């Protein structure tokens, strides 16, 4: 019996209070079309809810969509909780409106990719594949 | 290798990792599942199926809330939820969105939700769903809610897996002809009419009730001279029909929880019924036998194929293409002159 090809599992979540979920849905759809299994959690998730979902679903990647400007409060908390759960292999990326001066700080705390408006889907898909496959080779 | 001890002691990260290994059908996952198997057989498996958009996920959310905060005289139960959504037939990818309706359960350590993609399986579940359910069972979850892919008419695998199957309907989806067709309605142990605050709910309920009346002729009692005298129906009443389970119809509004505790009571009644009539053991036997047969077939075929030389296969296949052999003759030829097991 051959073992089924391993699927990349991605959690797409919207932390915080803004209600603009179009971007998150577009990315979810694009990742689906790239053959990934995308768990979509919907709006207004707390960092605790996101970390819990990432654990139960045993995902490889967590994508956060934040357009409220609260990314410096929310993203580090999500990273911290996911690491505390023992899932430090999980890649975390961020989409939304992120000012340039915050990008360095976010990358420093462990956000692996930051994608603003106009990002090509192929770029996100490629980065995820590279990250997860690299992780696997380790 | 996932530690069996960690699963049994309720470690959530180990459980989550084991579930992935089961889903990916790795040898590691299979071995762990075999070790866990003696610890299974304690959970009540409840299937929830129905057409897309009838409110299955919201209903599962409400049922889980009911089991976590039951009426005063009962103790809360640990609840696992397995929610299956379809995989794309083209990319193999999937968007699993059932968690969106289950936010009330966040932060409760007595609940574990796992989304699964169907990965090409057509019966409404994934092929590895039963393995995932076994893992939850061994980890001590007392209630396992299994939500199928939004099902049309033929996705009836859930009835083989679950002890109690809920079929969820909503107003406006079909008429009485839909209700007498074979398939999904037949597998219902409990019929749920969700969105019962919508117009047309009486029609849906009536159509389902008529369907049930037709399917339970032995239970019917004809009234002679108005209501003066009851006469048993012409079909002989066997002792078994006395204990037959007639699927009840429960109206619910899953967004506000109306009807959830009544539904919970019905599910408990169904479990009692199964245990009293011996049906619970019969189901268990049938399910394990089906699994044994299925694995036996898969394993035999793959072993035999591994032993078969590619040359012989090609040779027979060419004769088939030339129409010197029919497909059935080709099989006989391979079985007769191929490897003996």
C-alpha cells in the first residue's frame, strides 16, 4: 500500500475586529486551487482561538489577515501562543495593510512572510511550499 | 512514532499529530491505531448529515454546547467533532469552513474539533474518517459528532459508521416525491427540521411525517367506525415491530439553540433503545466485520499485485487489447497462472 501524498494544511484566520474578509477568502481559494487544505475560521478570532485551532488541526501554516492596524498587538501574541503549544515548526504569514516600518519587527518575532495589496498569489503559494518542504527536509 | 501513553492521557498535541498520520495513512499512524484499538468502543458516535446549507455545522455546535452544559441532573461529556468537507476533484485542495459555525466551543478543553477533507471519497466521509474516530474514542471522548460533506441523496456511509444518524432538513428543499425517494432519508434515526423559524416549516414536517407513515406500515392502526374500535393493520405484527424505532422528527433553530436539548434527549433515547434491543452489539459486529472485509480485500489485492510479474500482466493486457481475451477471461488467466497466495 502506498502512503498518501502529504497535504499541506493551512489555517486562515482573521484576528481582531475589522470585518474585511475578502482578502482572506481570496487567499483561501487560491491555496485550495494550489492543492492545499485550507481551514477557514471566519471573522473576529482572538489569538487564543487561532492558536487552539492551529493545534487541533495540526496545520503547517497559519495565515493571518489584519486590516485594522492592530497587527503589532495581535501577530506577536499569536506567534507566542503557537510556540507555547509546542508548534514552533508552524510557519506564520500575515496579509493586510502593514506599514513598512513594522515589517522588520514582525519578521524578527517570527512572521515568515508579509503580503500587502497587489501580492501575486503565486508568490504566497511558492513561499508556503518552500517553507513547508524545507521544514520537512530538516 | 506518536506515544500511545500520551494519547491515552489526553495530550492534545500528540492527538492532533496522530490524526494527521491517520489521515495520511502512514505506517506509523496505522501502528499507533492498532495499539490504541483495545481502548476503543466506549464512545457514542453521532452522525450529522443533510444537504449543503441546512445548518449541519450550526447544529453540531449547539449539540456540543448541550453536552458540555447539560441540564442539571447530568454530567458534562467530552466531545470530539469530526467535520468533513469536500476536496476539489481538480486540484485536490479544499476549503474546510465548518469551524466558522463552531466558535461557541472555543477555549473549552473538553472539546476537540478536527476538520477533514474528503480526499476523493464519494460516500460523504473520507476513507480515513473511521480511523480518526477510533483515535478520538481511545482518547476518552464520550461523544463523537461526525459531520458529513453536504450530502445529496446517496452519501450514506455515515449510517455504517455512526450509532445514531441525524438527517438535517430545512424548509423549502423538496416536496413529498423527494421524501419517498430511496437514499439519505432512509438512514435517519432522527429527522431534524432545522431553520424551524422559517416559513414553510409545516410543509416540510408534513412531507417527512407522510414519508415515515409509508415506511412503517406495521405500526399503523386503522380506525374502524370512527374512533370506536382499533383494528391492527393487515400486515402481521411481529414481536420485533413492537420494539422498532420510528424516527422522530425534531424541529430546531440552530442559530439560537431552540430544540437542541430536546434533540439531545432523543439521541439519548435512541442510544437506550439500541442497547435494550441488542442492536448496539449487532451494529458493532457489522461495522467491525465490514472493516475486516475491506482491509482483507485491499491487503490481498496489493500483496498479490506486488508478487505478480509486470511481464505477465503486460502480456495478458496486450491480449485483452487485441480482443483475444475478454476482461473476465484476462482476470481468470492472471489468477490461474499468476502468483499463488
